[in-house]
C-alpha cells in the first residue's frame, strides 16, 4: 500500500487526532514503522514505552508507513502485562490470509478464564468471553480497519472500516498476566495469526462511534474502497454475471406493481416506487456505496432500474437518493430515498463437496431417526402423544404442530426406506413412521365437521389464546401431510395411508372457493375463514396433480386447473409471494415475502413446460426473485438479534445460504432446499451449467454444516453452540431437516441419471 504510505504528515495528524477521545494518547500504541536493533522488539509510541518482544517478524508495506508481517512459523509478539480491564478499545489495520483458527489477540499465561481475546476463523473475527467464541465481523484479505470496543457492561462491539457491525457478550480482562498479538492462547490453543498488522492501538477507554469513524476517513483511503472487488471473477462467476443485469419484475412495467417494499437486499438491479415530481425534466440517481464512493446516472422517470450502474456498486450497505431536476439541472425536490444491502453476486465455486450427496442423505436421515426422542418414543408402552420430552423445552415439547412435524416423520421414514440399496434398518425406521402416521390420523378432524378428515395444524396445549388452536387449520399443510401419506403408502403398500390422503383431497374439493383457491386459515367449528387472506395454493396444485397424474384420479383435475388459473391470475401478476407459515398470522400484501412458494411454483412450471413453452421464462423469473431476495452467496447482510440469540447473527452464517423470509431473515436449511431444487430444474430445462453450479454450491454448504454437526442437518446454517443446548431445543426442526435431505437426494438422483445418460451416449459413439 505504498500510495497510502505517502500521505502527508498533516493528513496523518488529522487521522490520529480527528476527535477528542481518539486524539488522546493511546494507552499502548505500536506503529510498526520501525524495529529496534536486530528486530528484537517493536517500539511502543505511547507514553508507557513498553516494547513488544518479537519472534522473527519483518516489516512490509502498510497503510500508514510500514506494517508488521506475520508468517507461518512466527510465534507472535509478547506485549507483557497490560494491567488493563474494561473499558478498553483495540484499534488496528488488518490484512488477513484465510486461516482456520488464527489467534489474533490472546492471553499468554494464567488460568484461562480471562475475556476479550480475538481470533480469525474462516473469515470471521470472533471474541472469547471465557465460555465460548462469539462472532463479531466478517473480514476479507485486503487492508481494512478493525476496532473492538469493550464496555464495562460486558459487551464487545466491532467496527469494520468505521462502520458498526455487531456486538457480543464479552468483557476485557488483561490484568495480571501477559498478552500477545498473533500468539496461541496459553501457548497451546489455536494457531498464530498469519497476515499483516499496522497501527495497533489499545485505549483504556471505550471510544464512541464518531471516534472510530475518524480512524477510517473515506476520503483519505479511496484506494481501499474497492476492497470487495479483491476476488477475481471466476469462470463460473463470468457465466453468472450477465444475468445479474436482468431486473426482476420492475414496477410500472406493463402495469406491474412494486413488490419490493419490505426487501432487505438486491442481487439484480431494482427499481422503486418513487413519485414523479411536477415540473421535473429528468431525475438524478445517486447511490452512496459502502466505502464512501458515489455512483450516479440520470433517467426520465423516478422509477428506473439501477441497471446502468449496477455492476459497479460494491457489496455492502448502500443508500439510494433520487432527485428531480428542472431543465437547468437544479434540484426541485427529492423524489425518494432507500437503504438496502447490495448483495454479492454468485462467484463460485464456494464450498468443496465433502462426500457424495447420497451418503450425506443417508447419514442425515440415520442421524434424525437415531435421536434420543425417537429411541425413547419407540420403547414399549410409550404413548404416541409423548413424542419429545417436556423437559427439553416448555414450548416445543410433544408435537405443537402435528401436521408439519408428524407428517415429516412419516415422509422421512419412507424416504429412508426407499434408498438404494435398501438400508438394513429400514423396517425399524418404517415403524417410527407408522407410529407417527397412525397417531396423526387419529388426530384428524371428525367426520361431519367442515374440515373433516384433515390433520390439525396446531395443538391447543401450546398456543392458548392465539389463532394457533386445534379448531383453526392453515390450509396449505393438509396437502403437505397428504403427500407424506402417499410417500408412506408407496413405501409400504399399506392402503390406509392412501385412503387418508384421498379423504384430504375430497375435503379440499368440497371447500374450494369460486375464485379457485381457499382461505388461508379456516375455523373448523364454523367453516368460515379466520382471516380475510386467501391461500397461495401451490402446494394443493402439486398434491392434486400427483393424484391425477400418478394415480389416475381425474376427479381432481378441475380442482387442480382452477387453482392453477387462480395463481396465474393473482400472485404471478402481483408478485406478492408472502410467507404462509404456521407460526405467524397471515401477512398484509407484500408484508413478508418468502422464497418458498415462489420456488415451488417455479418447479411446477418447469415440470409442465410442455403445456406452454412460456412457463420456462416465468419459472426463471421466479428463480431470480428468490435468489435476488434471499440467497447470500457470501458477505451476508449484517444482522443482529440484539444478544437474544447471538448464534444467529450474520457473522456466524455459513455461506452460501438462503434466508427464510423478509421478517425472519435467517439462514434456514429448508429455504436452501427450495433453491437447490429450483436451480436444478432450471438446469434441466435450459442446459445452462451455471444453474447446476448454483444448486451444487448450496448443497455443498449443507454438507459442510452437516459435518460440523456430526451428521445432523441443523435448521440454521451456523456452527454448533458450545453447550449443545441450542441444537437440542431450537436447531433441529425435523420437517426442515427431512425435506432438505429430500432435496439433496433429488440432486443426487439427477446427477446419477445424467451420468448414466452420458455413459450411454459415449458407448453409442
């Protein structure tokens, strides 16, 4: 970084003393511009003059003058006893290489229970709080500024290039023992940091946000602003790049509504519903980028897409402002402003494929059915309703969502038994599925009631006082359960499960509205809608289509076609792909969009493209919508749950991943499964290799996460919690795991079929 090394002394002075607190003398300060004779120590430029003992490091070009280079084999530098507790602030420039457990700031001696140490692992900066590692920020392999502020209240807050990123629970306790930079914890744990450090400062106060902002003035470090362009575009990235200039259903085009009012991120160039200003001659669009730069263009309307500048905008938080200009170029008014995350475009491949997809699926299902819950449940004399112990968690004991959870057990057992070669313990797993299926059938709503023979969505015991009671049924779930019954029937040929599925289809047929759909939630006591919201019927369309095409039951053809016509004339026009999950009340229009039903309908359109070739283009647009809004290939949008569930903060996410919905923007494995299947079907329909690559990259992340979780497919794509409690209570939703494994199996089957086809073609030639 020689350019920055040549910054004038006056500018450096402004950098170092730009605010009241930051201008005070640091408690410890190593500029790393010089080394004492023969490299034995690095001078401390603060009042203390406590030199750091080196272990073979050398100087290199830095951000401000020189920097200290740490190579593999170096043992870090010893700072001695800091005699410092919180409040404190660490500030330094960092240039890191990829490392698995690189210790950046560590306790060198003592009992091992001191807090505040830092490490880098897989591109994530984490802090040690004496109980476990808490993620703070994502880092990259170019120069960047890091500050960590430790307060007396026990919180540590990270700033990256002057911007606040994330907070975690950790104090700062380095009094009475030596501390080191790039050193192993207690000279035993982890590996020394590899990379370069510059301008390392320790303050005995908690600097505020403006102090830290002054340490990274964007106008002084313009050549660092393109840091996120550090990674060259891969060959697969080049294949993907052109498509990212295709706007996803822009508003006002052919009367299309603006669907993105609750969106957090965009991967494809968006447009927004900004009003036209009287007297405006044109509109100036300005996007303020994450590293301080501005990108500008002009258009005739305030709702143009950002296509002309889209590929120039770096990944990160950006702010768009659209100004109306008169004929002289003067600003009349601001038409609109919008903040969003400019999401990273695909630039894979990302994760390695750690095993065959078939092996992963077998391991995952075996892990599911070997859980303690099932082993206990299958003991003689244990009644069906005792599935899962109340001691695990007051809210989730038993089966709070019978249709969803029991249905997944039924389907998962069938999925396992149908593996080739057939597993030796297939009959034992089918016994679990049979117990779940029989129990669920026993819960079906009584004959003669409006929702007769449908499985309940809820149990009263868990949701007293809310809409989630036994009498209310969310109408997409009976169809999912019916397909699970069909899966089990096909695995066992036990007709009662087929009969249960058919009775559900008959009730759907009876209740279909003249519009072609159903209310989203129906009260079984009255037969009336609990809410005015109508159901997105894609699951019912798929279920009815299976009954027609696979079983020849033509009595459901009209129901399927009527629901299909409704969906084509409603959601496909409005793009209101709102979430319809059982644990949330129906959303208002565009309130919380989700990739789930958009992908499911895309899959249906791909499968029926022989009916109309235009279905392929429609399905591709749905696929792009889901990727645009919910996929994080890398550098996900910074999120924090305020310390409630720090495991779910975005620095912990294992990418690539897919988030569930706008109101719950969290990386869920079932959401990944939707895109895995849709990308796969897009590849099969178009032959474009980039779609298969995307499907496999999302799948490979699941394999990596599975390995970290000893075979399990956890709901959230994050590392396991230190004590395992989070996994047991909140990170093992069986429906998510089973249906995600099903997607992996379908990918495996498709690749196997394609390999066999290629082999036959080779032999024929």
